[in-house]
C-alpha cells in the first residue's frame, strides 16, 4: 500500500467521499418513494412491506451507518477547517467510526 | 469558474453542511422513533399533516441537502473525471433538481397542500 494511504486521515477522507456519493444517489429515490405516500398509500405500504425483508433491512442499516459516518466525518472536516489543529483531532476519526456504528445498531435493533 | 464563484460554492457547501448537522441529528432521531411502531403512509401523514413545525423543518432540510449533495458530486467529478466544466455543472444541476422537485412535492403533499 502506498504510504500516504496507510493513514487514518486518508481513510476518513475515503469514507466521507464514498458515503457522500452513495447518499447522493439514494436521495432522489428516497424523495420519489416519499411521494408515493401521498399519491398511492397502498403502493407505498406495499413498498414498506418489501423493506421488511431482512436483506433490505440490512441495506437500510448500511445506509444509516453511511449517513451517520457522513455526519460525523463532516463535523471532523469542519473542525479541521474552522478550528486550530489539535492532536485529539486524530482520535476523533476513531470516535466518528464508533458513533456511526452505534447509530446503525440502534436503528437495526429498533427496526427488527 | 472564477475564484470568487469557487469561494461562493465553498461557502454554500459549508453553510449547508452546518444546517444539515442539526437536520441530520433530528432526522436520525425521527427515523429511530418512527421505525419502532413500523412505518406506513398513514403514520407519516399523521406526523406531517398540518404540522407547521415539521413542515418548516423538512423544507429547510431539503433545501440544504439540495445544495450540499450536488456541490459534493461536483467536487468528485472535477477531481476524478476529465469532463468539461459545463458537463460537470449540468450533471450537478440535474442532481439538485432530482432531489428538490420530488422532495418539495412530498413535503407539500404530506403537509396537506393541494397542488
């Protein structure tokens, strides 16, 4: 592995980029499905029934983790840009990962 | 893009991010609360219909994400593709419309405004 990639800040950057891209693709679909709730409640509820499928539930949990990771990773970016550098900011990367996984787990436990 | 325009885009990206931080914390909380009883069209309508607080919240949230996601996509396209600036701009604008238009329709519809 190239030296510059073996660094927690590189991984934080990569997670932020990939999560952002996945969420950007998901958003138009999310809005269209929400529109179904007004347009055709039966079809919407049929769609929600499909999401009860364990694999879909797992995918949803993945999305929640990506959302939380993008949120906490974004806080990290803002801290880097707007606050003076402190060494604890490196530790924050691990904390953002932990918080994201925890939020995903809370979702999964409540959804199943 | 002139340096001034690039600065404005940077400010829009960071400004929308700050709105989204608050929005996402509320949104994640609402998701976890909503899935406990199971989601349905009736449940979402019941939560949104006529509730001006939620309506204003989701409107701000939607506008912020419609600014934030396309600018993020733009940065990625500029960095990893060699597409001309014009195409990058058009793709980003398309994403903004694809989020904003159905999003507005859903929010207004769920609040109870007839189109």
